[in-house]
């Protein structure tokens, strides 16, 4: 079964009632009145829950970051986020294979 690159919605609705989408087509009616806002993707969910610790990110970064330095802090968090993204991409790839 081929899925969207982001894995689709993390918390899909039952889809028993549909409304006209602002982008054309039909979409499931939201129980919370947030039509047109599908919410978090499965990739976002995997990224948020990736078991990538601060210490792992420091190891990948190479040195403990000086978080008071704006540029260094941005670079460090970019590394941390890329590790989480790599984890999420691998999780989605594993889902495709099963």
C-alpha cells in the first residue's frame, strides 16, 4: 500500500462524514471544527517521539554547544532536528516494507 511521503495523518478520522475541501475535493469532517487542517502527519509524530537525546545530538555535533551563542545554538538544533528527521524517515520506510 503506497502512502504519502509524510505517512499521512497521525490521527485519521473515521471518515464517515465528508465536507467540501477548500482545496477542492472532499475531506473528512473534523470533530473539532478545524476543517482544512488535517493536523500532524505521521512523520511529524515520529519526529516528535524520536528517541534522540540531547547527548546523542552533542555526540553528532562533535562538541558541547555554547547555547548562549545564537549561531552555534541554531547549528546545534539543526543537527538535533536532522537526527530526528532521519529517524522518522527510517520509520516510514520500514512501514512501507511491511
